[in-house]
């Protein structure tokens, strides 16, 4: 999570290129929660630029959204006009500003793999009312449907250690751990304590496999240029750039950074993309992400 708090991280780019959540995901969470519309308080943990808070606001009387990143909170406030949503800088590990039983549902989208659960579960047990719920969800490692060789190259560059191309170190060492591995395992290591939580429900989907609307909720056709922008929001890329300041991107007038080289290799193995020449960013491909939803109800 520290990467997103750095001054060099672009919250605006994150908001622009990260995939949005589909209505089916929110239906799953709200159906589990079982509260009538406009009832109670929602707590959004790791709210980022405020996407979840804005979408779910009509279903609750009030929304409190927190994020450790000052940049994310600024972005959220700039793009939100609803006065019933309160944004504040803070973390899931410190909920002292909330009174006991004051929250009806606590959610975390693409954030729960960063949490220190030794502190988070006791916090949530205190602030979530009896019968209230928690819902965590996230996504990992999109595959490019029908372009498997390109997906394999992206995997090598994004997670590889050592040389992934002549003279080019992979981005593997620059993921923040253990958070990334917790996410890649679809949060299976996170177990709501049985003393406080019941009706635990998990919905999982591995990328590229079959699934239902409930389990395979993040699948989207994108242009390669959009995927390029999305990969630039990876925390490992931010870390890689800081470790290799000499590798300037072609867009910045340099000879190319790791992503420029990665895309050279990816385009080269898909004949349709290669035939488009400099227009390869206009090519479209179906993306399928690995996804999870973890839900539990307060005793």
C-alpha cells in the first residue's frame, strides 16, 4: 500500500485506467447484506478515488470512506459532489473515530490484501453492529483471451525476477509483499474469526476459467492502449521506475522502459497486432481477471 501513498503515484491515472466494478458485483453484495434501501451507514475501507462509495451511496443513509493515501482522498473529493459521503485519510487498522456498532456494512474493493488483520478484525468486530456485514472483493492477473502467448510474456515481465529480456530486470522484486501474494491467492488466507462472524461466503474465479456472473464478474473488452495504461498503474512498475531512473520511456523521449520492451515482445507474437504497425494500440482483446468476493455477517 505504501506505493499508492507516494508523491510520485498518480491517483488520477489510477482512476482513469483501473477497471470499473459491474452492477452484478454490487447486486451480490447487497443481496447478501439484506438491508432495505437508504438504511444505515456504509464504511468503505481503502476507498481509493471513491468509486464504490459513490455507487453504493443510494442504498445507505450515509457513507464514510477512508484511504491511507492523501492523493486518493483528494481525487475522491474532487470527483464527488454528494455531501452525505465523508472522505477522510485513514486506515482500516485505526477506526477509533467510529463508535461501537455504528456501521451496518464495511466493504473493501481491491484493498483487503493490504490489511493487518491482527488489528482489522478486532476493529470491525467493534464498529459493525450485530447482524451487519463485511464484504471484501478484488481482482488479479488479467489474461488476454485468444492471445495466450502475449499473456505469457506479460506474466514474465510483470512477475519475473532477473533478466526478462537482454539487460532488462523484471518487475517481480518490486511488488509489495505479502500483499500481492495474498491477492494472487484470492484472499484464501484471510479467515473471519468464528467468535465474531458467521455465514462466511466466498466466491472465486481463476482467470481464463469458466464461471457465472457472480464469480466471473470482471471480464471486459479493451483496446491494447487501454491495457497499456492499466499496467502503468501497477505498484511494481512504480517501484521498477524508481530503481531504474535511467530507463526513460519512449513517450518521454527515451529509448524505452520495461513496458515499452514488454509491448514490443507482446505485439510481435500476435500476427494481427503486428500487422497493424504503429496502430497496434487500437487492437481490441477480451480480458478476464481472477476475482474473489469474501462476505461475512457479525454475530
